[in-house]
């Protein structure tokens, strides 16, 4: 079992729909990241969470430490949100000088106009 | 601010050839990383550096070497390329708040 599991792997939705992408992890963590990988390949950091909830524009990220689960929500989705969304965790176990992030394989989101 | 840049963007090598991938950042970050991204797998850490003159192995370091002679540059070397090193390579740096900044990637094909 991978340390970081994302669901769904692929998601297609109509413009305007509310989107939820899930991330579950199996280890104790000190931080969780959400990243966006554009169709051209570039990767952008969206959020870093250690507890609670963060919001930036139409994006909301939540984390439940007890349940080892995080969600990324997109409100009023738009075709420009089409991308791969990647979850990554920093384990509380100090691997590689605590510099190792364990990445999920990503959720490919397609928003249809 | 260019952020994080990588050269080259794309390269084809024959088995046994060597090459160096260059990563540069202009944000004065101490921490820099080299990752590889393969189909169906998450990004994996090859090597990292916590400051000028320091380097350390990540989870998949075999076949790669790195150097960080200047704070802004982090070089990844392949001494003798193998087909298993065909991948997309990303360099990243991070700030003190742990925000990660990624380069555009280098696509490497080893024949």
C-alpha cells in the first residue's frame, strides 16, 4: 500500500461544478502539500497544511489529522482548472534530514466548458 | 524574478553517455531538490541540499551525483546514462515557510 493515496485518479466535470479531490495517507505527518501540475508539465505549490483549513480564491484545502485525510475543493470550476492535482506529505519520521516529501500519483481533473 | 530555471528542457542520450542538468534559483533559498517523475509514480527525491556546499542522498540516488558550489545553482550529473534513467527531472527549492518552487522540468530520454 502506498503511503499516499489519492482519489479519484481521473475526474471529469462540467464548468461550474464543485470539485473534491481526496488524499489519504498512512503515516504520521508534520505537513501536507497540495500541488498543481499544468498540462505543460509545470508544477505549482497551492497549499501547505498542518491542521485545519486554508482558502485561496476558489480553492479550499482541509486536513483531518486523526483520520489521516485531506481534501482539496474547487468551487465554481473553470476549464483553466484542468490539471493534475498532487498531494504530498512530510512524514514525522525523520527521513533524509526531514527533507523527504512522499508524493501521491495525482488526480487528473478535466473541466468541460 | 525568474524563479527556478532548468537547462536543458529536453535531451536524448545514448546508454553510457554523461550529462549535467543545471538548476538555478534567484530567490536566495537554502534548500534545493532534484526529483524524478515517472509514469504512474509520484515524484521521488534523488538528492537534496540544505545549503551551499552541502548535498545529501534522497530515496533514489543511485546513478546520479550532485554539486552545490554556489547557493543559487544545484547540478545533477549522470555519469553513465542508463535507459532506466529515462524520466522527467524536476528541480525545486523551498522557502522557510516550506512553500515549494519547481522548475519547468527536463525531459530525458536514454536510448
